[in-house]
C-alpha cells in the first residue's frame, strides 16, 4: 500500500521544464476527453440528468475511448498515467456541465476500482479490473453510514468471521453507483474490540449478494446524473476472497487512497469553476442593458476578474499538487488544502456567476443553474471543508 503513486509514463515520471500539464501527451489527453464530451455529453447529458444516473453504455463508451484505466496497470488494460491524467479527466468531464456524470466516472475510475488494484488478489484483479477499465462493470465505494459520515472511524457495519468468509450486517448511505453498479468496496468492522482505526476491513461486494438490498435515496439537489443509494446488509454472506488488503487494515487503506480521491474532487471543482466563469463572460458580453452590455459595466468586469483570479489560484494549487504527487512526493497536506480551497472558491464563483445571469440563472435546464446545484456538494462530499482543515491544522 502506498500513499503516493509513481506513475510509469511520461506524464508522471519525467523531470521536464514544461509543466506536466503542458506536455504533448497531456494536451493530447485533454483533447481526447474534450472530444468525448463533445460527442456524448453535449447531446445526452440532459437525458442522464432526467434518468438520475449515468447509464452503463456511457461507461462503456468512456472505456472504448481509453479513459477509464488511467489509474490502472497496462497488464489489466490500463495506461497508468497517474495523478496529472486524473486531474485532466476530472476537469474536462466537469466542463461538460454534467458533473453528476463526472462524479460517477471519477468514483468508478479513481476512487473505488483503485482499491481492487492495490488490495485485491491476482484472481480478483484478473476477474474485475479489465471489465472495469472497459466500462463493462461499474464500481463504487460504500463507507458512509447513517451515524458515521465525517466521523467515519466510528462506522458500525459489522463483518463477522465465519468459516470460509464473513457475514455482513449494517447500513451504508449515499453510495454513488450502487443502484446500477456491479461491485462495491465496502468498509466494515471486523474487530470491534480493537482501537476503532485498527478494526476496520474493506471488502469487494457484488451488488447481487444475497442478504444485501439496495434502494434509491431521496432525489438530490444536484449531481443528478449520478445515483446514490442505501445499501442494507442483513446476514449477507461473502467469501474470504472478497477481503481487500489484510484484515483490519481497511482504515489505513481508505486514508491512503483518499489522497487520489480528494485530488480528483478538487480538480472537478476547478473544471466547474472555469466553466461557470466562461459561461458568465459569454452571457454578460451579449446581454444588453443601460445602453450597452453588462460587460460594459465596470462592476461586472471587476467581479468576473476577481472570480477568475480565484479559479486560477485553485487551479495552480491543484496542478502543483498533482505534479508533485506524480513525482512521488508526499503531498498529504497539499491535497488536504487543495480540496477545500478549490471547493470553497467554487461556491464563491457560482454565487457570483449566478448573480450575473440574473433570472436566467434561476431557470432549470440552464447550464449555470445546473453547475450552481452541482457545486454545492463539493465542500461536503469526500471530506467536508472543516474536517480537512482540521487535518491541515494538525500538520502545522
Ligand atoms: C452526492 C453525494 C455523493 C456521495 N457519495 C458517496 C459515496 O459514493 N460513498 C460514500 O461512502 N459516501 C458518499 N457520500 C457521503 C459523503 O462522503 C458524506 O456526506 C460526507 O463525508 C459528510 O458526512 P455527513 O453527510 O454524514 O455529514 P456530517 O458528518 O453529519 O457533517 C455535517 C457537517 O458538519 C460539519 N462538520 C463535520 N465534522 C466536523 C468537524 N470535525 N469540525 C467542524 N465541522 C464539522 C461539516 O460542515 C459537515 O458538512 C456522498 C454524499 C453526497 C452528498
């Protein structure tokens, strides 16, 4: 188990005077994701929002475009391009303005299937990773519970050892991709007598496991093109082979992989912020008022300039962190700063951008209205701002 990923391709391992984000392969990847977004999200995004999920065919299409295996070894069909590639993918998928789709994809590709890669047996990896990289199987991660969100160390779902396997009992909430997914990485307590952080294990659980029921949660405020579900385990038998990493080592594994997750979430915020600003610049340049356009009003220009400054600062922090991670540096603190900084900046930015759209920004179906709703979760999910800042403080 590692805390940072040393990637094997040029996009992560090479010293170069150019920022990794300006290397030809990074530019080519960005173009490839943009092309995928143009050909798929632009015309299908509204349908995903109405459906309340990103259909499996969309994952398959991303798989065919080679965009689901950037965190995975070529042996399984991946490209192992590392954190810079993940940031590019997250930013560009969010530029589609259908960030629910981006969330579903990043959770699958960067935040859950990676646990199989790092903690699964060869047999499990051989059975699932190629399918996940093709988008034929969808993965997710179930950590949160009704009584354990930010305080996840106190999770109560129990995995009791029995001959040949474990029996799971407990409830998981807010599980993205569970409703239509195939395999969920589930955190459960295997040693209730141990110190809370030493008694948690991770399991790869098939969504059709007997004793597991999965149902939709209430309709979400935003991120509507991804689904969230409640998973109820009642005497659900899983086999020994479902264990990831070693027994009772799950909490450390979650923490280690959180760095990749939080970097991806921070990059999503950057993509959303830059898109909101671009939409707003286009809007105010066209919108006629007081004998000119809204852009002609100094207050409008200066407000947008300030929002752009905030977005650039967030992007600089996220990109620098990704580059340092790609070089194999320990970036725990930087990721802990980048995620809340980008998320809080995004909230300021969408507030300003919605204001500049006037009533139009309040209409359902408008891209800026959707970004405004999607943005709200970015300071909550993947570690609330306060929780992460507390961790930053501990390291000061
Ligand atoms: C759209 C969406 C998708 C999600 N997807 C997944 C998923 O796929 N898998 C999964 O396991 N979970 C998922 N979650 C759950 C998410 O990770 C939790 O919502 C998050 O960790 C916060 O937990 P909570 O909602 O229980 O809030 P709580 O823990 O109840 O916290 C509420 C608020 O209290 C404040 N707070 C909490 N702790 C502190 C502190 N120490 N100091 C100061 N203030 C504090 C923060 O403002 C926080 O937002 C998802 C959530 C959403 C909304």
